[in-house]
C-alpha cells in the first residue's frame, strides 16, 4: 500500500508545482468570494481573462522559451513596438487594418528569428541577446513617435468592444449579462494550440528535451538548432500578437506601453510551475500563473484601501517562493546521483527492506 | 457529400446562427456623427480706437460647426481689406474661445485669458496699428483653427480644421443676445441632471452657491461598479448672458478629483470667478466619459444663480 502510494507520489511529483499553482488560485479566489460579495459575480471571474489577454499570450511564448532553457527580455519592447507601428501605419498610411495586423505578426516573427539566430548560431547568451533586442524595440518605438498615437479604426473598435455573451448566464434579448471579448477568445485559442504543440508534437517534446539537457538532446540527434530558432520565432510571434491585443484594448500605441511586461510574463511562467532552468513545466500552468496575478489585482481593487503597488510586491514574493520550491525540488532530485550509496545485496530477514521488495 | 457530413454542416450552421444573438457588436458612432460644419462665424459689434490710437474692432463669434468646438486665431496678423482697395495688417488678434469648447449654436464675445494666478477677461477683438476707420465695404479676414467634438487628451488635434473667417464691417451688431444664437433641442440640461460618465459612474451637481464673485458648485459621483474610479471634470467654465466665458482654461484632467469607491459616492467642489452682476449662466462641463482622458461636453443651465 505504502509502496503503491510512494510510487504514485513519485510518478505525479512533476505535477506538484502545477497543483500548487491551481490550489493557490482557487484559494485566493475563494477567499475573495467569501470576503467580497462582488467577487461572486461571474463577470468578475471572466474579467480575469478580459483584463490582460496580451499578458497571457506573451507568457505562453515565454513558456516555450523557458522550457527550452532560455529567456527572452525583448517581449515588452516588441509589444510596445507593435502597438506604435500599428497605430502609425493606420494613421499616416491609412493602411488596411488586416494588412497591418499581418505585417505586425511578420515583424514579430522576424524579430524572434533574429534573436534566435544570435542565440543559436552565434552562441550569444539569451539574456544578452534579448536585452539588446529589448533596447532596439523600445528605441524603434520612440523613433516612430515620442507620443501616444490613437487608433481610429472600425475593425479595432469591433475587435476591442464586441461582447460575446455567455449562454445560460446572459440574456440574448436585452444583451445584458456576463460576457467575454474577442481578445479573450484569441488568447484561449492560442492557449489550446500551445498546449497541443507542447504536449503532442515532436517539436514540443524536443523543446522539453533541450531544456532538460541540450547536450543530451544533440547526442540523441534531435534538431536542437532548428528547434531553438523556432522557439524564439514563436515567442516573437506571440509578442506581436500580444501587441495587437494590447493596441485593440487601448486603441492606441505608445513606446511606454508594456514596460516590464517581460518580467511579469516570466513571473507568471514561474508561478505557473515552469522551471527557470528549463525542461519542466506546463503551458496550462502559465494560464494559472496569469490568473493568480489577475486575482491579486482584483483582491487589491476590491479592498480599495491598498496601493496598487501591492500587486508587484505579492507577485514578486510568490515568484521568489516558487523559485525557492523549485530549487529545493531540483536539489532533492539531484541528491541521489551525487551521494547515493552503492547498492548493497539484500539481507534476508532485514525488516527495513521488506517494503522495498516488489 | 455523405448524409453524416451534411447533418454535421447543418448542425454547425445552426449552432453558429444561434450563437450570433450572443454577439453584441459596438455601434458605429463615426458614421452617425457626420455633421455638416460651417465653421465659426464672426460679426463686428463695435469699431473704435485703442488708448494708443490704433483701430480696434470688437467682434462676436458664433459656433456653427454643429458640434462642441474650440477655436483660436492663427498666429498671423488679420487682414483688413478696405472697400476702397486699401489694405492694412492687424497684429493684435485676440480671437478665440480661450481653449474651452463652446456648445453648438452658442455665441460669445470674450474669454478668460492672462494666467491662472492672474486671469484677465479678454474681449474678442482685433487691433490694427496706424489704420484708418474702415470705409464702406470693408472686410476683416482672420485665419483660425478649430477642433470639434470630444476632447481626447491623447489626440487633441485629431479634428483640427484650418480656415479663414471673413467679417463684414459695414454693419455693427451691438445688441446681440448671448450665449445662445441658434438653439439646439435638448442641448442645455438642468443643473442637477444625472450624467453618465466613465465606467458608468453617475455625475451630478448637488449644490450651487454664489458668494460675491465666486460661484461654487458641488459635485457628486456615484459608482455602481465594482472597482474604484475617478471622473475628471476639470474646473468647468461658465458663460453668462454677457457672452464672456469665465474660468481660465487648463486641460480638464489636471484638476484633482477624489476616487469614488465601488458602490459608494464621492463629493468635491469646483469654483469659478464671475462678476456679481452677470446672470443667465450656462456651465460648459467637460466630463470624462467612455474611456480615460476622453471628455464629452455638457451644457448645464444654471439660471440666474
């Protein structure tokens, strides 16, 4: 019995950080629902998804990067650049908004390919390469415009303000009731695609393998370079998509938008249970990491007395806690290989060995 | 196509058709908001001389844009074209709304200039140095710009139009009525109207007191939402039956306002200086609405106060 439980615990130990994240989210939301009546409103729960689709989309891209053992600090810069470039093209060029969105996604992908090239083939540390990328993207944003550029596009208005009522909760006749928005649908589609790619494709398994041990992955004959290039390309693409979601949300572009977004995204990924060292984690954990950040903000808003700066304080503390737990788990995992005693022949009649005998 | 696939297609179509009623697309405000604009019109109300002996032409200007609008003369001299073919340049061009947006159909003849600490009432006028009184058939040409509609802090000049106002000087209209030149149905609201502002917060003037030259209004916001919100209204100016806008202009997001907690109310006062003898007051109220730092104007009837 104990053996069985222990075996099961060992088998599912990899889910422990994810389970901790989901439990933490449920507890935080349950606390809010008990203390604040307003938090029992379904719309408040849906608002967790509506509030920051750009954060979830960029955090999903970041999850792939971190799973592969890398890091990307250019996310916030690319998001800001996307908003400014979109707004500028829509205003001065009068370009078709669909074309602008397509161009922005291509731009994000090209940015990601460039980062990936420097990291993969020129062996530049991801931290340094993407830090430079962040400066370039931010600089380009302010080169395009020092000030905010408003977006006056019917398509952006429709994408940002269309309400999708929730069947069963909302009244389709009066058009009143809980709803989500098109960016929420987009982020959920991106999430599902990312889960599928990470868990059910050869590319996803290669990402995990590279994050676990890049050298081993090479020795196994896995396409390490191509996969790393793809990972940064996907992240650039996700950053551009996040930028589009942000510009749709705020109907403008500015170089100061998304300041520090990359760090919030990393925080969400880590809180979601992904190891910063790579190789371990789940995309769905990132969803709950983002939701935890959202629920913290919601609790602070409902409280009404606390400064909004408590959000980064709590997020920082949680990130530290999760990194601490991860390090402890990693150390525990590493211990048997470092200090394991040589196996001894079993002695008959030794009661301490009985439970280990299958 | 097999029967199964056809059934599936019908089922998907039915689901999508049913789902359409759950999708609420925002109205297209832009298409409905197209209004024919005649810009601003000006008339001369008096012609005289300044203390320095220069020609001075007093004007009244009228908002004929069909929307709320602010106007200002361009930084260029006005041109006086005499009926006899003579021309003169007028360097002092004190023509504008002082930054404030004036309601459609309203007319004015002065605004509050100077500085915030030392405001000065500026009559709308043009001064032409060394110019003789204009002969019959003379016209004054003033280049100006105007903006219309809502005030968007992030794009204040989005609706800017540059044009020229021509003022015939043959007829002086000294006995005009202010501030309404052409009434617009439903434009002027009662002072205690409930105005829906940003995040569905309800704004209402709950008190109005006039003591000496100070007019103090008390504002109350009621927040039906679940998040704390603040609604900016600046220091709303007032136009009287003398056609002067009282209140120094600054961007309405600058004046601090209290945060309204969810499900609660907040109150704060605003002040404006008006000479005690001025009556027939209308408040030109910018209210932060729809989204942050976007201001929709309202005209409130303060009566004789």
